């Protein structure tokens, strides 16, 4: 049953990456249509993450009153509505409004998809399950990298937003009809019934930091990597296709990496090797005729440990505090994800170097390893006894 549930959640979560990628795919058209610079495009990309900075904690708290399924369906509808609003824009601020609405939906779905998988797979191949779940994000992005570029050229920049919105609505219907909760899940209890321990706080901060910088580096690669290849003479569609190879490959490599971590452990060694591969692939991206090899290395090695990193969130928290703890996790994650794209765009604007954002991505990938080591150290310490909370 749990693997069927995972398949359902994977297919639904594809819509998150598919909707997110719309802005990056049509960014060049928006600079022409609305007179934006690349810092402005980066800001619109980052706006997708802004609601999570303020809504992650309330969304986690709402998990004590609403079901996981209700929160995910609400989020998927928000993603669909946000994409539709952006597609109707006559000014750039309307696109921004649509990104904010979609971002609120993204927050709710991301938090509760993660919780659902942690609930179903706690103590049972959780790194593998998380690897499969998080691969839905690059799968949706890779779909967008190829499909959105074609839709934009054939039907205009509005079409990618509309198609992604339709997918999210179908996903909402699928989750509403078919998702079930685990029968043996401990109750979260009434509001205020349990509080996170000091160790859980430290663990979730380390896990969120690692997940945030990892994804921020990935988004920087997706958003600005094609420009590196275009500067070497490739067309926009060809560059998007090459960059998308990494996203397609990481769907397979992520599942394999999760299996290796579940069977053999050595998670810090895995992360060190993979982050070294990610940095090397970004260096290769700017070498003439090396783009294909760089994308292969990025997908097969650099992005393979996504599930291993995400699994830290599930390992950090008891089921009784998992919804609220995920709110903390995603508050930190969204803060990082909101801040990085405008910085990457500003680097490109100020320096004029298409590889400038790639240097930022390299630094972010390098941060994953010390954050993971800090997580392992904190987890190795004796756990304090959880204390009940007398009042909300």
C-alpha cells in the first residue's frame, strides 16, 4: 500500500516543479514584454518562495486541525490558481501576484507531501522513499524545460502557465480521491499537546539549511545555466534541452543513491562525493563542447543525494511534532530559496559574466557537507526527554 501511495504522491508533486519552471522558461520573453532586467526575473522566480517564509509555521500548526489530504488539495488548487493569474498578466506585478498565490500553494503541498511520506515510511527505507518523492520536483522541472519552451514558441508565454495549472488541478483531484493515511500513525494530539525538544530544534535547523542551499544551487543552475551554453553558441531551445538532461537523470540516480544510503549508510561520504561532483559539473559547464558531459555529471552524481538530504527532516522529528517541525524546516528553506535567485540575477547584471551565478551555486553546494556533518553530530548526542506543553 505504501508504495502505491508514494506513486500517487510522486505524480501529484510533479505539478510543483512544472509550475515553478514556467517563469524561468519564459524569462527572456518577459524581459521584452515588460522591460524587466535579469534581477527582476530572478525576483519573480524568488517570489514563488516568499509565502513559505511567512506561512510555513502557520501551515505546520494547521496540521493539528486539518488533514494532510485537505492541506495538499488546498495547495494544489492554489498552484493552479496562481499560474492562471500569471497567464492573464498585463503588467509584471500581476505575474508577481500569481507567483505569490502559487507559492502559498507550493508551501502547503511541499510541507504535507514530505510529512505524508515520513509518516508512511518511518523506519522503513525512508531515504529511498524520500529520494523518489523529491525526484518529482526535477521531473516536473525537466518537463517544463522541454515543454514550456515549445509551448511558448507555439502559443505565447502565457501557455506554459495555463498548462501547468491544468496539471495541478488534475493532481488535486487525484489526491482527494485516492490518498489514505497510515492506520498506525500516532495522533498529533490537541494544539499544545507536545513541543519540540532542543535537540529536535537543532536537528531541523541543520536539515533545513542543507536542503535550502542544495535546492537554491539547483534552481540557480536551472535558471542561469542555459545562458552559459547560449554564450557558447547554442540556441535557447538546445541549451534548455542540455540543461534538462541533468534533471531527467537525477530521477534515476536519486533513487539509486537513496537505496545505497539505506543499505550501507555512510551518508556523509556520499554527500561529500556528490557535492564535489556538482561543483565540478558547474565548472565544466563553461568549457566549450563540454555542456553535455557537465549535465550528465550533474544529474548522475551532483543531484543524486537529494533524498538523502531530505530524509534528515524525517529523522529529526517525532511523529507528534512532525507537522509543526516541518513548518520550521520550510520557513528556513523558503528564506534561502527566496533570497538566492535575485542575488544570482544581480550578479549577472552587475558583472555581465554568464558564469557568475554558477560560482554562487558552487559555494552553495559546498555548504551542504558541513551542515550534514553538524546534523550527524547533534543526532549522536543523548536525546533529552520530550516535555508536554501545558498550554498553546
